[in-house]
């Protein structure tokens, strides 16, 4: 076998497990899964890397690329463990953060004693600069260097660890912001200083300010963490460039991530959707829904044309709810983020009965400690994992991480907390928990599909994460989806996703222009400038870069825009007409109505990608049709399927002993190294060249 | 409720599926309506509602993320629609619209749209959506006819009329709406958004009926109502039985400064139900502050819900546990053709009265008076003659609560407890405006052991000629404190003319002319305080001073806390002397 040319290292740190994957361009993959070490995540990372290097017998020096996915920025924001940051606004608007824009939702609305969330920066640390720029970018009130230095002096006196600057209309003219940022950097050489025009220069000051504030708030911590991560990598003898997964699904240099760390906000979640895109390509599907279910939450995303859908209305730190970004919760961010809906429904989610005798699952989670009742580590409340054990889906002898499970504890917890309260036997109660969890998770899928005007029935569902493959077929049924895919490496899919993405940079420029007044040359210049500036972020020849452009378009008078991708090539008069036409189509698809009105261009966006050598997965063997019926179960156990009226003896297969081309019909269970796939009775499964499971729904009997 | 032996797990699961699907359908509709609406008012503030009702006009499900103030209206207008167009005269794809405040509506600008949903060729449900549209005629732009004296001057009154027939638009109706609006394009855009919303609900409910069967859906809908009713009754039983009274006096109707208006509520709690009687409320106003019955019912239900378990789902079951009496010819049940556009003043007064009454039943849940939404409309014409209209609003402080300060600048009560700040860059890109400030006002929260929330000040420079209409209240009589708490600071409206003169506006002033360079200033009031300010923890006063919520002066003169000029420490002995001085002063 020829030696690999490129060896990649992917590191995905989740709430429960740290996954390390070593892969190369010849299709070899080695995996390490260690419990996350929350106090110092580098500890588990260090252990994981050493482990894969040893099992793969690969020298650290031969690694050509390191990609890291982290939820550190999000966690810091959610837990409010952030830097003491100052905020500078235009004079007259220093209360912006305290005024805020948010709404009570759901039950909170009837609670007169509700607690209004604290602003992200206390008023003592909010400052005002005597300056003003108008909507067209003209300076109405100038800000001199001296004035900037004076403001910086006031800020410095408060000794913040970070400074966020957001002035009105800085997207149209960043001069004053740049002046203030320079003054603050001079006055506070140790502080993390960032201006909104550097982070994301797009219209709408409140969202832009919060994006900047969040960036500053996680800045010092992320810079320190990333530098620690890089030292660790170098200390292990790895010389390769270190890259960080960014929220919009590409990767960026660790240096850029340290400069503008808010780009990593959904780094961990994005990796999962990217992985789904990669798996989709492996199995020949370019339109897939990704479903990633772990210990505490489940996440859904959409991949179209093999690319993850991206949103520009992401909220961070909100209450986990139906959409994860219901207006009014958390902090809105302007940066592009892979469109992910997250619900508090994972293997560890706790089942309970409310005061109206309704069975509920989550959002409270037993987490990894004490964990589900069946872990026998002191957990007394029933979880989804306990239900899956009682239903026979999980093997009591083993779970990822070598935990032995106690069916007795699971039974007891389910009976006490659900069964007796609802007068159900343990199997019925477990089935209820399993299905209510499915209902919750369906909501996440609904948000990224139906709520976006996407019909999920035309998609294939890709399930992964430790718990995802046990629920995937049932979720497909809920949406009338006929096919589902589960990758062979379902338990570490996100880490694999890291190794399949390319370096990329997104940019934006706001210029509100009516379609009728659109000046093609001016628009072409805007795009050119964005692309030229972006090219400097890459360590390669501009000719190697792939550029794509899009425009946010709205009807004149409306405030919500839709993003319309452009064809490649110079933007000309034909481009204006095409954009307007495509916008009308998109609008009709999204809202079901046609409007006979002029359109307006709002934001001009570019995405630049540097295609590099990435992971490839090697086919284990050529497909052999003779294998078609040869799948031999390694054993059987009783598992519950409602269409078979209860428990039936169900064949159990070991994933590692299956061969490409193997096929069988449900009911069946496939046990992998770190995941379990449940194939219900009306489904058929076959395995492709890389042992990905291809599930197909059979016509109803 | 242990007798569930007749239930199977299939029942349990299907019920959850149906319940969640119905909730999702209305939520999806509200998202569609808000996102595709034209009025900035809706887009920024979500002044919208979506609901599913059954053929007997019972509320099955209502959107959760939108404003609460419309809860009862979609329910109250449906019987009128069914009266005028009987169900057997309706067809698949029909859409109807109404806004008549005397038949369940609110005021001209709140359009209620319905689409019947069929099960085996009978009308089984209605999808309903509601938003405040930008302009539907009347004497003043944006329906802000603060000084209107009848419904006719507030805009086009629509009895239930057919808007779409079997999926096809009834063009003359759309033309009629457009012809009666100062911003015809915007209104048609809003109407299409409303229709898109009912279409989404009809589609989703249709899918559910197809999957589970009409009988099953009807059974689960009935169960959901019963479930909410049972939980409401249980929750109401936790309020001590008895009769409680509350009242609230509004600033006035804008027509006469002399005439006072009171809203009185007697709340009787007994046997797990609430009876709310508004007897004693002032007679209806010749002005616009009258509340239609459906509005005051929304307010009543909301106020009672604030004293019950907040997690109870909102549906018909809630309405079964609250009986209300609105005296005919009063501010809360006017006789036609009284104007109703300014009803927020009276409805929120009704809410305050009920909150006050129930606060006496549950002192641990007491809340002082809150400020009210202030609305302004600026309008003019662009260089090409096209009209522009900027309708915006701001909130004042919420009253102090027993145990916590009132939130700043928050939509009090059933306006959803939401906060807004103007989208300055977006507004300045669309309108000839330049904002000078949008800020919280120090010392505006009513002092008290628990402080009221702060009011706001917003100053806007006009870059072109414009007409201004405003609507506010609780200025002449700012939100009062309770149990020794002080009132909040009064808000107001004024114009700073280019010649430096300040021109104060009446809180319900209409059609003021402004020129380029004039600055319009709007202040909202602060919320009332709760308990004597000198009983406030000095540390809390220090924190307020540091953050700019309270001035050093007020700390000393009102809260009797002496803080050093650098705002870092409390002079303990001086503070003690100040506070003891008050106590000894009292002894004499």
C-alpha cells in the first residue's frame, strides 16, 4: 500500500466526550474517544492525540493538518463566564445594551415577577463617543484623534479586559470606529479590543453591537485557550497548521479565530452538519437533513447542494426552545452560522409527569454525572437512555466508554416516576418516553425544514451522535421520509466532519439600493474589494480560491430580506434582473405569495473557499452482490416494536463483522463501537462500501 | 387523577402529537405573518396573533410568541362571521376579514382574517390571524386618531366580508382596502401576510385530520380544553376566596382635561372560578379611549392568568373559568358608534385594577402601577410624492414588584413584557429622520423599598417636513406607588423648534406640523415604587447610583442614603442619621 501523502488530525470536544480522529487521504481512520475534562479540556485532547498516534503508529511530525471544533465560546456565553468588557457607542445611545430587545415567551408572559435578563455589559462599563455618521456614511459630527484618545482614557480608567466598539452606521463608514479602536489599543495594550466593522459590518446596530460585544466577551479566554491548544500541539511535535472550525462550516486559521473568536460560536455544532454533507456525498446524496443526538441535546441541520444551510439570524444563549432562536431570547448574532436547531433532548434527558398527567421528556438532563439511572452512578430519574435499555435497543453489557448498564435500575426509575403515575406497565412507559423524545426532536427538524419552506420528504435523513441511530428511522417516519443513512463512524461523525472542510472566509458589505437604481459597476466594485481583501486571509495564490457571491434582497418597504446566490462572473445589468427574479421565486416558495413590487438590495456577501486535500474514506471492499443475504447475526435479544405488539426476539449484528453489500430487513439491531442502530420492522438496511448503513422504508404491509 | 386505566400509551402519545402539532401550526402561522408583514410595526414588535378555533368559536390553540392582547378577539369575532355567512355557505379556500369593534373586533387597523377548515365537507375548524395594519383610512394616518369621536373617523369599518373565494382573491375587496389606505401597497402586503398565515394553519390542520381522522382530532381538542379548565380551577383555588376591589384612573380622553375616567373592578374568587365585574367604571368617553368588549375580555383574562399557574396552555378552558361583566355604555363596553382606537389606555387600566384587586388577595404577588406604551406616527411625502409613514412606540417602566425592582422600559402586562429599541440604522435608511438619542432616564423609576422601572427618552431630528401624531397616558398622573412607594417620573411629548423654542404637546395630540431641523422628543413614564424608599437596602441604592439609575442627590434626599462623590462607599453613620432623623421626625 502506498504511503499516505497527507495525514489529518481532527479534535471535537463535546460536553460529554472528546473525540480525536486521525485520518489520511488514503482512507485510513483511527479514533479515540475520551471523557471530556471540563476544567481543562486540553487534558483529554492530549490523551486522545497520544492514543491515536500510538494506535495508528504515525509520527507526530508527519501530520499535515490539525482541525479543532470547540463549543468553548458558546459555553462561556451561556454560562456567562466571560471577560469584563467595556462598550463604546455613539453619544446618545450608550444605553443600547440595557434597553435591549427581547420578549417574554411562552409561560413567562403571564409571570409579572419575571426577571429581565441582565445586559451583557453593566452600565458602568458603557461609554459614549461624541460623533455621528449618517445612513449614507457621511460624517455629521467628526471624531478627532484627541477626542478618541480622551474616550479611550475613560475606558482605560475602568480597566476592562476587553473593549467592544459599535458606532451608528459604521457599516457605511468605519472611520470613527477604527480611530477609537486604535486609541483603545494604545490606552489598553493588554486588553482585547474589537470594533463592529472588523467583526461584521452589516446594517442594524443592535445586532451588530451584540455580535461585537459577544466577540469581546469571549476574546481573552478564547485567545488564551487557542494559544494553549497550539502550544499543546507543538509540544507533541506536530508542525502542521492549526485550524479551527468556524460557525459557517469552513475552517480558519487559529490566528484568525483568536482575533475574531465569535466566528467559533457554533464551531462544534457546525462540524456535525458538515459531516452530514460529507457522508451524503459518500452515499451519493446532495440533499440531506443532519440529525445529531448526543447526551444532552439533539441538533438538526440541512444540507443542500452538499453545502450546509447558513442563517444570519442566529441567537446565542437563549432558552432552549422549539426553535432555539425564537425572537426575543438570547443574544442575536449577525455573523453567518450553520442553520442548526437544537432541542434539550438527548440520551440523558429526564422523563417526568407534569401536574396535568402529561408525560414530558427534558429539557433537564442527567448529564454524564450522575447520568441515567442505568449507569448506576446515583441517577434515580428515568432518562431516554433508560427507556432505550428497557425497550431492548441498548445492550446492557456495553455502552461507549465501557460502562456496564443496569436494566434493573432503569426499570425501577421508569416505573416509579412514569409508570405508576400514568398507570402504565414499564414497557408502555418506556415506549412513551422514547416516542415523546422523538416528538421533541422532530421539532428541531421542523425548524430547519418546514419553517424555512423546505419540504423534508425529498431529503434523506442522516443520523449520528451516540444516541441518534436508535431514533433515526422513527424520525424519518414522522416526516414521511423514505430513506435514512447512518455512517459507520456515527459516534465520532463530528470529528470526521472537521477533516472534510476547507478553509473559508465570509464577508459582507451593506448598501441599501433600490433595484431600479442599482449601479452594476458599483456593485461589481463592492464584490471585487471584498474578494481582494479576503484573499489576504489565505496563505495561497488567489487563483486557487473559489469565490461565491450573494445578495440579500427584500421588497421595498419590508424589513426582512432573503439571501439570493449569484451566478459566477462579472455583475452586469442581466445580474440585476436575475437576482430580482430569483428573489421573487424564493419569496413565493418561502411565503406562498407573489408581490408585484420593486425590490431592494441590502447586503452584499461573499464566501471564499480554498479547496485543500481532505479526508477520504477507503472502501473496505468492492460491493459483492453475493453478500446480499449473508449478514449473520451475532446473537439476539428481545426488543420492543409497537407494530409487532411488543417484545420480539430481534437479531443483533456486530457492525465490525459486517461486509459491504450485506442486507437485512427489520426488526434488527446493529451494534457499532460507539453507537447502536435500531432498524424497525418496516425498514430494510444494507451496507455500502465504507459500511455506512443505508436504511430504506418498505411499503406498508 | 389516577384513573387512567382506560387510556393506552397510544392515546397518550397521539394526544401529545396532536397537541404539539396544533401548537406548531399556530406558531408557524405567526412566524409567516410576522415575517411577511409589511408594517415595520409588526416586523419589529410582533403585534400579531394566530389561532385555531372550532366551529363553535371555541379557542383550540393560540400562538405563543406573539402579543397577548389579542387572545380573545379572534374568538369573539367568529360568531359574527358565522352569523353573516353560515358555515354551509362557506367553501374550501374561502378567506374572510373583519375589524368591526362592535362585533368582536378591536379597532379599524386590527384586521382579523379567517379561513374555514373542512373535515368530510363540513366546516370543522377556523384558522385565524390578526395584525395591526399600517393604515386603513380614517381622519389621521396609521389609525392614530387620538381625538376621534366615532368609529367612522378611525378608519374603514369592515363587517365580516369574503376576501378570497375558493382560493381566488375577491379583487373588488382588495381594491376597496387599497383605496381606503394612505399606504395601499403596505396594507395589501399585510393582508397577504394574514392570508398566508391562515393558509399555513389550514394546511397543517388538514394534514392532521387526514392522518388521525376528524373524530380523533375533535376528541383531543376537547380534552385539551378540559385539561386547561381543570388546571385553571385548581390554580384559582390557591387564591383565598373572597371579593377584592381595585381601580385605576386614566389621564383622560384628550378632549377634555376636566373629565376623569375611572376603571373599577370587583373580583370575586369562589369555587375555582373568578367573576370580574366592572360596575362602577366611568361612562363611555366621547373620545377614542373606549375599549371594545373583546379587548377588555383579553385584558381581564390576562390579568387573572397572572395570578394562576403560568404554564397552563391558553385555550377555551381558560375562558370557562372567568366570568366577566362589562356594564353597557361604559368605558369598557361602549355603545356604537363610539371610537375605540385609543383603547389601550382603558384596557391596561382594567388590567391594573384587577392586578391591584388580586394583589390584596396575594400581597406576596403585589405589583405597583406601570407606565403605558407611547406611540408616535411621523408621516410625509418623498421627493417623488410617494407617502412615507413611520409608526413607532416605546415603553415605560414596569411597577415595582413585591421582592424585586420593576424592569426598565418594558411593555407592561399584556403587551408581552417585551423590550424594544428603535432600529435606528434601518429607520434612518428608510425615512428622513436622524435620531439624537434613545436612552433610559435616571431617577425616573418610582422610588421605593423596591424601585419602579425607568422610563425612556427618544429624540428625533426631522430632515424634512412631516406630520406628527402621538398617543400617551399616565403623564398627568404618573404610575402610582403602593405601600409607601413613590410614583414614577412623568413622561411627555414635546418639540424643540429650530429657533430654540420648546413646544409641549398634549399626550393625544394629532397632526402637528414639523419642519426640517425640528426635534421631536418623547418620554415614557417610570413605574411606581413599592414600600417606603428609606427602607431600601443602602447597598441597592449604592448599586443604583453606580449604574446611573439613581442620582447622588436622589440617593440622599429620597432614599436617605449618603454616598461619597466618587460613588464608591456608603457613609454608614450619615445614612443612619438621615434615616433615624426621619423616624424621630415621625415620632413628633
